[in-house]
C-alpha cells in the first residue's frame, strides 16, 4: 500500500512537471507569436505609409492647401456676383447689340462680360482667379510639385495686375464688393504662397524623412544577425571595437539609434561633400571682395553660381588651435553661454566619432531687420592634407527637428572652420571661416550682407572675450 501511494505521488509529480513545462512552452510560443504579430503589423504599417508616399497620394496638409485654393475661387466668384448685382447699370450701355437678352440680372451679367472695360468691369479679376485656381490645382494637386515656382509666378502676376487695376478701375461707388474683390484677390494669393512655402512643403519633406527612418528601423527586426553584422561594420568604419566595453555603452547606444539605414549614409555624404567644398573655398586664391576689416577681423565675399554669396573670414585668436577647436566644435552646446548671437545649439544625432547632426538657432540680427533663424547641419571634422583641423558641413533635413513655427528655417549651403597653427607661436590660432548661408525670406541682399558680416565679426569678438576670461 505504501509502495502504491509512493508511485501515485511520483506519477502526480511527473504529471505536474509535464503540465508546467507544457504551459510555459505554450506561454513562450504565445509570446513569440505575439511579438511576431506586432512586428509584422508594424512592418505592414510602415510599408503602407511608405507606399502612400511612393505612390504620390496627397498628404493632409496638401489637401488643405487645395481646399484653400478652391475657397479662393468660390470667394472671388461670390464677390463678383454681388458686385454685378449691386452695380448701377443706368450709367452704362446695357442695350448693346451684343446683349440680346431680356432686361434684369441677365442683362447686367451680359454687360459686365461682353462690354468689358478696365475702368468699369471686374470680370478680369474673376478670370484671374480661375487661371490661378487651375494652375495651382494642376501643379500641386494633380502633379504634386515639390517646389514653389508655380505659385510664385501666379502670386507675382496676380499682385501686379491687381495693383494696376486699382488705379484704372473707376466704378467703386458705394458698393463694398468692389473693394473686397480687389483686396481679397491680393491678400488670399499671398496667404496661399505663405501656406505652401512654410507649411506644405516643409511638413511633407519632414514626413518623408520620418517614413524612411521608420522603414529602416522596421527592417532591422527582420534579421537580428543582419543588424549585428551592420553594427560591426559601422563600428569598424569609425574605429570602434565590435565588442564594446562598459565604457563604450554610449557609443553602442548611438550606433543603435542610427538605425543602419540609408538615411545616415546620405547624412554622411552630405557632411563629406560640405567638408570638401569648404576646403576648396578656403584655398581659392582669387575673386574675393573685401567686406569688412574691423576689430582685427577680415571678411571677404564672392558670388558663386550654386552657392550664392559666400563669406570668408580670417582672424587671429590668442589660444592654441586645439583649444579653439574644442571650444567651437566639440563643446558647441556651450556656445550660447558666451556668444549672444547664438540662442540655442545642440547635437541631434551622432554619425560616428567625427560626424554629427547639429541644430542651432541664431538671434535676430541687422538691428532687428533679420529675425531669428534656425539651421540643421551635417558636420564632419578631420585633418586636412596640410595637418590642420577643418570642421565643416552642409544643411540637411532631420526628422527630429522639423520646421519650427517660431523660427525661419535657414540653409547652410556650406559652413567651415579651419584651425591653423601660426608659425613659431603655438599659443595662437589663425581661424579661417567660410560661410554660405541662405537665410530665406524676402529680405534685400544689402541687408543680408550687412547682417551676416556683423554676426561673423561679433562671433569672433565674443570668442576672444570668452577665451580671455578663461585664462
């Protein structure tokens, strides 16, 4: 009896162990299935979003723009209809042989169209609105253009025509619609331009970049071995050991955040191209025009077809080249603390040991005529053929910093800092800068030149002051 009871206990324990093992196995399989389902769902959503962009489907902000253009046409037509209805026809020829229609509203519209004259009719403003509507809807609704060239042309000619019409039109009378039609045609055209240039196009570019990043991250989950191989390859490119120590956790975190996507390759290429262009400009001997030579800072400029106006600066700093490099490049987040011309400066993403994405915000310049600008720049720093360190780069778009409403997004077409050693004086640095910036906005070039020159000179003055205080 005791033996049977013992055997029953052993059998019961074995059964419980089997059930426990089976249950845990089921739970593990469920977890794996759940993870796979979530991963597949995420990948499917990413592919759908990518397919939406690739197939050219209209974004929400672009659809809002097209609705605004349609509202512009409807408003123009309604105001024109009210103007014709309230128009005093007794002063004009409403019995023209061209209008073989019964008296009343029909004859008023006939007179407005067939007896058109610049000083009496507003039918041309309606035609202008129809043409603007067709061009904008076809360009930005049907063909999905990504540049503001078409709306720039329509706004320019609309504004020019309305200004001419204001002086030639003589039938204002006491009818408010005549005033409203001219004013609305002018204002709405500029509002459409602003909305497209500062809302539609920047948001779509930022969304496309985020989708590419999401696609790169989702593809990592398809193969853990492939992701590890890519990680080791990236680490080897930048001289980081494949198996990092505890001290390299930050580097590994940055490597994981990079996502091994093609976007980062484009960032690196953009930074390297900007570095090469800056190096060529710094060594370009002729063609430079002197802009300023105050406070022991020499500023030259030169026009280039693809870069616009480029400024080149030279100044001697009472510190070693390595120290100036550390202050201006490696410790760039500290710049706003000693340079009032910079309001914010931070690193958005590391691209390796000698590359990163920098975000900076400049203070208003030119005595307030040039407002605050922000910039997103891919930078690279390395030694030149002659042994000096050059930190340079060019503008990029980054999903972590889309266009901000409180700043105008500028573009650093090229930007570089060269830190040269002065012969027989290791405690001084010849700092040479090259800056080619498009600050955007409709500002006279003379104002832009003066503002940029002033910012460059002020930056050197603040740098010298900061170094002297730290000594």
